C-alpha cells in the first residue's frame, strides 16, 4: 500500500466498520466537489485487535480524532414498531417496555434508539419507526476498545444507515435505487430513495456473494439472487405502492464479477451496475482500500459524521456508555482533596460543637429541675400537718405544672443531642441496603423526626415488596409509614409515582 500522510487535517473524521473479518478504518475529510478519503486500514479480527488499533492510532497521529463506530449485524436487532404516544425524551424507554418480549435480554441491560419510517411510507393516524436494540455490555466493550485506543467516539451507527449514506450520493437517488450487500446474517438488499431508507430485507438462501466471481457458481447464484430480488421489488411496488427503482448496485467484489452482473441484468427489469466508491468520494493518490462489508460501513459512517444530520438517524452512544470526565490536573486534584478535608473537618467541628451546646443546655435544665424538686420537697415539709391554704395549693399546682414542662424539655433536649450525634446515616444506609429492581428513589427528605420518600416504579407490587423489606430492616423497621400515595406519572407513561411518609415508632408509656 502506498504511503499515506500520518497527520490528519483538523476537520477529518474516522469511520470504524466492524465485520466478521475484523475492523476497517476510513479516514475522511470534507473537500470539494466530494469528500476525500485520506487513509484506509484493515485490522484482522482476533485477540490482538485492541492492541493493533491502539498502535495504528499512535503511528498515524490520530489521537483524539472524532470517530463513528458502525456495528456488525450480529451486535443489534432492528425491529419495526409503532411510535408510542409519549414525549420524545421518553420514547426509547417506552419502546423498550413495549418490545421487551422480543428482546434477547432484560430492558435494563439494553440500549435502544429509533428512527422513523421513510416519509413516503407514512400513513394517516399511524406513525411507525425502526427500533434498534443492542446489548449494553457489548456496546460497553466496543466503547472501551475505541476509547483506550485514544480516539474520541461521537456516535455508534448501524450498517443499514451507513449504506444509506452511500446510496444517497448517487444520481439515481431521486427515483430510488437498491444495493445488494453481504453481512453477518447473509446477503441483504437495501432500497433508498431521496436520502431515506425504505426497505432492508434479508435474501433467503443467499449466504454470501463470493461465488459471484467464479464461473462455475455464478449462474446458480444469479438465479437464486434474481428470484429473491424480484420478490423484494414486487413487495416494494405493489404492497408499499412505490414507483420502480432506477438501478440496482452490486458491492465491490474481490474478483471479476462481469458474468454474474450480466446474468443478473438479464433476469431483472432494471439496470444492474457495480458500485464504485470512487464515484462517491475522492481517493488519496495510490490508495487502494478493501471495500468489503467492513470497508463500506466505515466509509458510510464517516460520510454520515461529516454531513448534516438526516431525518433518519440513530446514535447508540448514550449517556449510559460515556465515561466520567477526568480533566483535573494534579494541582487542582490536590487542592480539591485539601478543600474536602477542610470541609470534613469543619463539619466535624460543627457537629462536635453542636453536641457540646446541647449537652450544656441539658445539664443546665437538669440542675434547674433538681433545684425545683428540692424547693417542692421543702414546701411539702413546711406544710406537713397544716391545713391546706388555697393560695399555697395554687402555688403547688403551678410548681407541678412547671416541673412537668421542664421534664418534657429535658427529654426533648436529650433526643436532640442523640440525633446530632447519630444523624440520619443509619436511615440512609438502610435505604441503600434495600434495593428493588424496577424501583427508583427520586427524593429523600427529613423534616424533624418525619421521613418522606418519593420515587418511581414499574408495578405496584414492587412498591409493596420494597415496603415489606423496609419493615424488616433494623434501621428502618422502627419507622412506621403512615401514608402511601400511588399515582401514574404526568403525562401518563409506563411508570408509577409513589410517596411514603412516616415517623419513628413511639416508645411505650412507662
């Protein structure tokens, strides 16, 4: 391969396309009249892929380069679904809930995004979309692979939309065109018109296209492929009510596919041509990319990252997959640690000083109480054997009331001092111990001795099980929840909103 520049322009992007063979890398920059491919690499699949990618990024000087990753077909599911009638911010969660029986794993272990059907397929009163669901664990592995290599991942896309990015740049896009491509699930056909994906269908009985370049296997493959393409075109014309396509493209193949192309053209009622990526973008002089399945995906992904966002788009690189930002240098980190220690010391001093004040007030009130008791005892001795005086009886009753009030005050101060020493840590620790799948706390509030909890849950039974667990917890079992409110979210959605209010159980009377 000819030598390629090792420094990328400022506006260049890197497309990464996964396939069964490995990983393809396509470096592209905007240019006139067409974007320009500056570099292309193919890395074989295997245990050393991560190290090979990191080494290639280091050698080429691609560190922190914006990148888009296009998945292999085995890494996701593409499911048609009706668009749920919820706000756009809640659409993915609603689709996860509605499609949970069709997924390979629980919704909480799945990342989902969606894109709408083509505008030409819209019907009044019914909005449809394609939902793209992938395993969170698998995506996390790929995100780590790209991040540890030093690239700046911006999007995770799928092959259907990456190939759409190629077809929309061809002249037949206005009338409609198709592309036969290979994938991990076998050969498929994608139909695009006016920049939107109308149809993507697996071609039954066609596992791969490598036989197209061999004279002995090309005729049988052409017959089988022609039959499946005709079925697809009939569905596109009659069921979807769309006008005929202008052309059908074959992908670049590793050998001479002229005979296969002629046989296919003779069987089909449209022009059959071979896709030439050079008609879509400019190539760096001497560059000879491997335009296999991974190469086309990498090229389509890079084109999508350079262009304005189309109506049909997804990005599976969600907040749940993004690493925490660690941008602090050593000096700022040490400064924050010192500030945190100082804050912790200040809080400890405030806690200690508050406890001392409460204790001092308690001792003062206790001494006053003892003096009052002594005064009452002296009055009783002085009045022993004498007939009660009305004025003295009133004074005695008032002294008794004052004594009861001071006892209540002393008891409250004792509880306050104990609360300052203990705080709400046992309560918060108890709540952390009692987790319930499908239930989330959104608010914890303490108003004096009262504890208020608010949250969201999928089912009422989950709230009931969680309350039983709270009652059995050592730190929370002494708190009785006097009220429970359960209502749907606003606007209505798949979750329920609940709130609990309770106070510590009262000590039995002595």
